[in-house]
C-alpha cells in the first residue's frame, strides 16, 4: 500500500460538493486508487474512486476544462 499526500492542493468536484484532495491511497495493481477529499462547505472527509471526482479549472496551471459534471 502506498499513501501519497500531494504537495499542491487540488480542488475537485465530488458528489458531496467542492473539495480538495488530501491523500491518495494505492492498494496495488488490481485495485483502484482511492482519493481522500475534504469537502469545503462541511469539513467532512470522504473517500472516492477516480470515476467519482473531477478536477476543477486552474488557469494558472493551464487546466481549462469546459464543463465539470
């Protein structure tokens, strides 16, 4: 198991609202990565699979996504 804490905060849209990725956990080659996110409005901590979250725009880093769903 590998646990990675990103040095740069990455904002994402989650099923619970806008949040930030706090940790990324990888359990091995046959298991999806798990993203631990802190929800901005509530302070709750939730874990999501990659298909459940979407990174948000960040023009500074050249990330201009037309629409997040």
